[in-house]
């Protein structure tokens, strides 16, 4: 049995659509970057911490952990803590390119496999009024970088380079390759 160490509805939907069966058991892991930690290292560490936390409780199951961060100017943008934080993040991203990095960790059969996916996202300029309205919709409040590419924010994203599902929250093709390599698919 594959156990997803995340309560994220987006990750669950992506796995369902890909035909990957799983159970959900969220890991309660603080999602704070460490001082001087790169975005890739942060995403991979958090994915590993989540997977290992659940694997300790379910040693006979395969456990998948994931964590997504947005990075711009070497600054990691996690989930906004409040409305002002969401507005600040969106202002930083407006009219610029940034990276979305998702760390993925699979713990199965006594082995831990860690990887990540990076996608470049170009965001159009967003007016302060649009940012205010978007934040008021509450959509950005539980999203890394304060936006959901699959939602309202899609209107401001003219280009991505890389895996779309990574920007949604889980690089499905990478996950499937990892499951196949582990003999689980």
C-alpha cells in the first residue's frame, strides 16, 4: 500500500487522476526553511522528513512525502502566514520569472529515495487591485508562493518551462518513475 504523507487535496487529486492508488496519513512536520538552506535542499529535506515520520508508524507500507516551495531571488516563499504576507509574495512574483521546486521522497522496502523537480514559471504583471481581490478570494492562503496555477492565478501565467503538475504540487511523472523503480508499479 502506498501512503501519502500529505493532506493536500491537490496532491491527492493529481495521484487519483494518474491512476495511482494510495491512502492518506498527513505528517505533522514544521515547514520552515533552515538558515542558509537552498530551496532545493529545503523541499527535499521536508519531503524526506514527512515520509520518514509516517514510515516509522507504517514500516510495512511504501510512504510518499512531498513538499513544494517557490523561489525568487534566492528567497524561499512557502505558504503565506496572513493576508499581508500573501500580498507581499504576489507583488514579488508580479511580472517576473520564478522557480517552483517540489521535493519527493519515497520510503519503501527499507530504502529511502529522494528526488526533486524544478519548473520555471513566468508571471505577468498583476496590479495591486488584482492582488487585493485575489487574496480576498482566499485561494492563495495555503499555497506556496501564494498562488494556484490551476485556479484564478492561471490568468497571470503565460508560460512555464517544465512539469505543470509540479507547479500544482506534485510532479506526477517523477513520482511514477520512482514507484516503478521501487517495483511498486
